[in-house]
C-alpha cells in the first residue's frame, strides 16, 4: 500500500497584501499565530518616492524581526513567500478619486494561486465613521465585481479588520509585546528629510490619523 510522505503535502496559506503600515502588519502578526503566510508587496509608481523608500525599509525591518523570531522558535509560523510587484500604472485617480482597490486586487489576482493559497487578506481599516467605512468598502466590492466579470477564477477575499478601530489595533501591539515591530511600521504619505533622515511629515492624513489614534489609545488605556 502506498504511503504518503508528509513532506510532500503542501498546506495552503493565506496571501496578505503587505504595505508595512500598521494595519497590514497587524494582520500579518495575527495570521502568524495560526498559519504560515505569503505576503504580496506592491510598489506603486504613484506613491511619493520617499514614501516608497520608507515603506520598503519598514517592510524589510519587520520581515527581518519575524524571520529572527521564527528562527529562535519564538513563533511557530513563518512568512513563507514574498512576492514583490511593481505597479507601473500612470493613471493617478479615477473619477471617484480612488483607484487603489482595483490596482491592488488586479495584482493580487495575478499572483494568487488557488493551489497554494487559501484566501487573499486585505488589512483595510475604514475611516472613523461607519459611513466612511461602508463607502470605501463599496469601492472594494465594486473593484472585486469588475474583476469577477473579466476573470473566471475565484478567490476568497477577506477584510478581517474592516470595522476595527485604529486604537484597538494599536492596543494589540502593546498587548502582544510587539513594540519592536511597532517602531518600524510606516504610514506617512509625504515624508520629509530631517537631519538626512526620512521622517513623517506630521501633516498628511495618515499622520493626523496616527496622532488621533495615539490620543484615543492613551485616553482609553490610561491607568
Ligand atoms: Zn505625513
């Protein structure tokens, strides 16, 4: 009777869109509690080159820490594959002002392999109000619908933190002793140079969201 060698049974794992920001890093850490993860990195020409540089550094530092914790057996699961894709689209924005969902989803569809991936995870958090969240989610689903019309392939698409608050996500980093990783996450859209270093501008929407998140976190969690 033939025997099955476990070595040759590949288990499926999720494919995560990973930017190096707080939300996708949070998703990565949560997933690694229960499974190996493949990450998809999309480098967009549309993004400010300093932001690209800062995000690249953030991702590389975060992935290095995770590799170390896996090597030291502090974590059972690992980042299995890293797919990096250059998005060269020239179009800045569509008429509703947000083309990112379709770019990201199209890239994910090209990379995802149903034989080795269980689902595509997007660490998207909506705005502060439920209406903003629903409005933006609608754009994701619209992009998904358009992709389905042109592709027969089916992928499970998950937004596990779509209705989470930013401060609750920040809390998980402290609760799980992931401050070292937290120090590397990057969100600023328009970084500036200060003493030859790329630093957050403190003025763009993500920087303001960041400040509000820390303020709310401190309010909710002070002794
Ligand atoms: Zn900024």
